C-alpha cells in the first residue's frame, strides 16, 4: 500500500511528529513533505515508501483500502493489549435487549 499526502499527515499527527522530525528520520526534505501532504507534489514511489517506513517505525499502522477506505491508526503497545484483554471479560454476559 502506498500512502497519500493525507495519510502521511494523519500518521505524523498520530505519532506526534513535526515535519522537521519526519524529515530528520526519513531523509526527505521538510519542504517536500509539506508539498506532499498538501497535495502540491507527488514525491514518487521511493519517497512515499521511505516516509511510510519512518512513520511505521514510530508506531503508525497504515490500513489498506477496503469498503471503508484507507486509514491509519497507532500500533497497540504490549501494555495496551493486556488492558484490552482485561476489559473484554468485564461486565458479565450480555442479556436480552428489548429496546
């Protein structure tokens, strides 16, 4: 999956990186990242792949397009997974709902 400028911007926001930080981690110029995120320039396949790898290393997970569209989310940490598993069993069994 190749990322778009919007997904790059969203991924950067999720990992709380500035364009300067992404430029430092990826080796892509800050001005080029800005132009890509605003839709002014297509940096090419290689630059998109480099940006994606840098954001993934920081914790972004890019979701392939399906009937809801492409997306990005944060990777769960081991601690997050433990919390989610603990919450799954809380509240007892589901009952009838005649609302």
